[in-house]
């Protein structure tokens, strides 16, 4: 069974999709226009909020894809992840991008994630 949550008709996307035991969470950003530290925290906050829609938490995340405007900000993210994940770290892939989305000025960081629901 597939369930969709946090649907955005304008962007033609679902923020969260529950497919069997897996939960896919896309396009988590936060604190746009602020420094990288605040954007990472904001994106993780949005990820947590979306996970709550299906009764999950960060501890249930098994994989994250993270996008940076500057990939050399990875150490800043790693420090924050250590605080947020309490040693229950997901697999992660980090990529640098130009964030070409129209109207999204000031984005430095974005998360997509896969979580497992028992």
C-alpha cells in the first residue's frame, strides 16, 4: 500500500510517501537566507516534522541524500548530525549543487531521506 502526505499541488510532489515499511521524505529545507548552520538545523527540523506524520523520528532514518551549495560545509553538518542522531547515523550521500529552483534564493542546504517503519 502506498500513502502520500504533505502534498504540494503547485510543485506536483508529495513531501512524504509511505510505501510498505519504507518512508521517503523529500525536499527538506529551512531557515532559507540564514547561515549554513541554521539552514542545516532548519532542514533537520522539517525532516523531523514530516517523519512525525507517519509516527517516526530521526532514529528511523536509514539513508539521507544531502545537497550543499558548498560541499566544504560537510564538517558543519557532521557536527550537527552528531547532536541530532545520537550515534544512530543513517547512510549518507553529499552532493554540491547550484540550487536552480525558481524563487528559492538563499538555499545552501537540502535533505531527502528514507526511513524504515517496523
